[in-house]
């Protein structure tokens, strides 16, 4: 806009100069100096009016430009608010999907455990019936075999309890971690199979099979963090936790493991300050796992 104004004024000056020269050349007779001055004053007055009109037009153009800028800023603000609303709706929808998936996984896990218990119960009842039918010839033999069967059942039950693999650990203090750090849950609530190491926050697989792991972390509102579950150097699942308010966030994974595989929770991003909130409760920040078969 400024360059166009300068060009316009230059054209006016050139026009003014040519007009002055033409006036002087046409005056073959020696005119009065006063008359020439009057002509020059008229020309200068015309030029001044043109400059004033140009200033008015420039001012109007600048006002329109300011109005356009204000309109654009309002549109940008409106778009930002709309984007924020969509982001909040997407976050709420993703939370509902995660809760639904966790509920579905929990149902499958309960059904698997119930199936295993039913199989073991049927096996024990079947063995006991076979032993009673086969040894009906003597009450003394029946008594001995029944006692032996009961002893065997007790031993088998104890073996099943000892062979069960399950752990749950919690974090009671607010710790600050950095990207690549293992999140340690130092307090062990239960540790059947002795696979979880509370000093290092890792679970070392004692038996080959399919395992189910869950992670729950209570975060301060507005302090997001990325967290993943790792087997060795491989990330088997991760999530971006970005709560608007203080809340618990969950992560779950089902995977097939071999003996000696190391499972742990790792922080993947670098938030500002502490993000994990704790009020010395066993229920807020937890890491757990179970062998399902």
C-alpha cells in the first residue's frame, strides 16, 4: 500500500512539472511575474487537494484493514474453541471405549478362570467316583482308598495354590520420572509365583503361558504423559494419558510369554514436574498381572 502511494505522488509531481514548463514555454511575451506566481499557487493548491484526498483514501483503507484483521482474529478464536470442543468430545469417547474394552477383557478373564476351576472340579469328582466303584468289594479297602484320595486332593490343591502365578504392586509416594525410565511400584500387595521384583519394578516370567497385565496411574489434571508396557525392548501396548482433571488412567495388555521374559512399565514422554498423584492409597497407582493359561 505504501509503495502504491509513493508511485501515485511521483506521477503527480511529474504532471505538475510538465504543466509548469508548458505554461512558461507558451508565454512568448514577457508576462508579469506576479501572474506567473498566481498560476504556480493555483497548481500548488490543486496538488495539495490531491494529497489530502489521497491521505483520506489511505486512512479509509487502513481502517478497513484493521476491521478485516479483527474479523480474522475472531474467526481464528472461534475455530480454536471449536477444535477444543471436538478434542474434549474425542477424549471422552476414547475413555468410554477403553472402559468398555477393559470390561470385556475382565469378562473373558473371569470366564477362563471359571472354566479352569470347573475342569479341575470335574476331574476330582470323576477320579473319586471311579475309585469308589472299582473298590466296592471291601469296606476296608474303600475306606483306605477314600482316605488316600482325599489326601491326594489336599496335596493337589496345595500344589495348585503354589503354582498359581499372579502379582499386584502399588506406588504410594509421588515420584518424578523421565523418558525411558522404568516406573517402579515398590509396595507388593501379592506375588504368587515370586515373579515380581519390587526393587526394579519388573516381572520375570516364571512359566510359559498367556498373561494379562493392567496398569492404573492417577495423574494431576493438565499434566499428560505417554506410558507403555514393555516385554524386553519391545513395546506391546502404550497410551497417551492427558486428563483435564485429576483422574485415574488405565492400560491393559494380553500377551504370550516364555520363561525369563521381563515385563515392565516405561515412561515415554517428558512432562513438566511430577505427574503421578498419590494419597498413600493402594488403589490409585497399580501394576498387576496374572497367568490365565
